[in-house]
C-alpha cells in the first residue's frame, strides 16, 4: 500500500528520527518512512511515502537543523534491523500485464490517504478510484497468455432515417448501422493470431474461418465461426474428442469457458470469453461443406459491392421479422443469400452469372467428359464434345459436386480438394462480359424492391424448386420451396408446407409495403415471434 504524509518541518520530532544522509522518519509504531523535501519559502514542507525512494540532504531544507541522534537501545535477537537507505532493498514490483486487445489498462493503485489537521495545508488529492474492470485477477505476470478482447455488445435497433428520404437513402443509412464494429474485427484478429496457432499445433489440423465473418455478409452482432480440418478424423465421436481437446486448451490458457454441444447436427465447441461471457468463437471439426459454401458465397459477393449491402439489409429484415432462425424451422442465412443470388441472376440486367458459367477449367473438363459419356451411352459410341448441345444440357446434373471424383477432404492429408469454381472477380468478368459495372446501374432501392417483388409473388407461395446453379426454377410436388445448393445439389432448408406459407407471407407483406411507398424502417418493425407462432395465436 502507499500513502502520503504532509507536515511542517518545524513541528516536534520527538516521535521521529532524521538521518543526515536524507530524511528518514520513524513513527511511533516503529515504521520507517522516506522523506522528500519540497522547495518552498518559510517552514519546509516534507512529504513521506513508502513507495518512493527519494532522499534529500538536510542542507537543502532552509532553516532545518538536525536533531541529536536517538539513544541506542539494545535490540532483541530476532528483531528486524532498523531501516537505513544503505541496506534498503527494493520492493518487488509486478510487471505490467500484457496490453489487452481492446485497449483497456489495469490499475495498480491501492491504499488510502491521510487528511491533514484543520488549518494546515491539505494533502495531495487521493488517487482516483479503480474501475470495476481493474480487478486483482487481471494483474497477470508478464509471461501470462494474452487474453481475448471484450466481446462486442449486441446491437441495438437501427436508427430510423428522416421520413423525407428516398428508399435508397434509407437503405444506405441502415447499411451504415449494420456494418461490423471495430470490436468485432479486433475479436476476429485475436482468434486468428492467438487461437489458430495453438489449435493447429496441438490438433495437427488447419484452422479455417467460415460463415458470415468470411463470406462478405458479416454484420453488427454476428459471431465468428471456425473449423479445424484434421486428417483421419471422420467419425462423429472423433470430432467430439477433438472438441474436448479444444476445451482443455482454452481453459488451460484461461481464455474463457467452453461448451461442447454434442447433440447439434454438426458438433460444435462454443467458446465464451472471460470478460462478460460473450460468444467468442464457435468451432467445429471437418465442416468441409460449410467452408466450401462460404467461399462460393464470397466469390459472388465480390462481383459487385451492392451485393453485400443487399445481403445485410435482407438479413436484418428477416431477423426483425423472426424468419431467420433455422433451429425454429425458418430460413437459414445461406437460404436467404441463395434467394438473393437467384434474383440477381434473373433480374432484367443480371448482376450475377450462373454458377455453371464460372466453373473452373478442371471442373468444366470433367463436365464435358460426363456429357460425352452420357451421349455415348445414348448412341452406343463415345463421342468427344467441345460444347454440350442444349438437348443434352438439360440431362446433366445441376450441381458441381456431380462432376468431381475426388472426395471433399483428403483423409490422409487433411486438406480440401481444389474449389470447383473461379474465385477471382477479374476472371469471372472476363468470362461473363455482361457483368461489367456499367451493365446494371440500378440503385439499392430499385434492387431491394425487385427482390421482394419476385419472392413475394404468389408463384412462390406454392411448390417451386430453384437452382442457382443454372438460374432456373421448376414446379415440384412437395408443396414448399426447395432451394438447391449449387455445389451439392441438396435442399439447403427443408420446410413443412405450413411453415413455408407463413414465411412467404412475410415476403408478400414487404413487397406490398414497398409498392405503397412505406419506409424500410416500417417493413423491419419487429414481429412478435415466428409467423407460425403468430398464426397459432390468431387461431386461438
């Protein structure tokens, strides 16, 4: 502890002893203090502090006369030696803790101050009170592992723009609010710089980000998803074992706590920060499909900057209307994004290519061989094909994985196969020249209105199967929307007919409101639960 004692030098020093090498005060209880003299006129002011090694010669104090030395009294055998500057040992001081990622600093101040008597000079002001964040547990030794940053707080409601703004201006105002925060980027950087090397070292795998933090549609309040690609780890129980290893590593480094969710469709380790308990990162094992889907979505998002903006706005609307939670039977974010891609492929001036138009050279070559073999089976002879005829095109599988012989993950090496599509925007635009920036100059308002007009149409209230692979749709007998993944061809979001009709009613509502000039803030008014629950309450 530290404190400051201020007194006038000419007062009685019967209870103190001064050494000629400097001012050393012994109080009545036997404690020894260092004294530092202040330059002043009149009686000298002396400050005592046990935390500062300051000694001032007596000659510097005007008018000060040293008192006679105190009588020497015998000291008990086990009593401590009197304090003297010559044999004084420097107290051990803890080193500064590692600088936290969020810029906060821990305080080392403790103790209290003593007041001067009435009529005498006031002591220096006491140190400011410590904040709640400056707890002793945060004072780590210099070799302590770096701690994760404070998770960002959940976003509040978006501010409503002035009523006289156009729809595009309203959307731009919302977009500024929906952008991910600096705290989210700091959290992601900390995961990459600190967690990634530790996990890769102890699991022997590779650490890959996926989901919205990587696909171009990250927004305020979204979390961080990651996947460890590990060789010879194909069984569900093996995944859980690796996730428990992740749990041990996080807890041994004192980064937070980990909850391993074994019952999820894909087992996941949810990492919660020590600071506030916020979600720091969700980690899965060998989630290859999610990583590949993320890279496909990112490829399309990079074609035009308006695409990411539209995606964030649609995600915000769907969340506010309670239809963006697959665990409750509504839309997954991937389904929402594929619906956006399909609209941008089929609008009057397409903003996106068909997925089949951006196949990599190896995938396109495999597709030609597949078509040639199919044509040879029909004619009895294998014929080489340089271009697939239209009548044969409709017979080919409408997904990329159908043409790939290699597995998604090499089990011996623990690495993914090459992506079956182009990833560079320049290559995509060169192959699809109609996607030049000047081809579609519609503003955000027109594009958002067109999106809801398409998906709010009565055609999609019934049975439709939609393919982003070749930008087509067709009727089905399931009574629901079937959205097919362009990579795997699977239905990405199964619904019941009742659920889909309730979800479609939200698209129809948004389309009608926009057509009537309603503001985007009104369209995004929060709903009281998912539409199915609301429908049940109305029936009761």
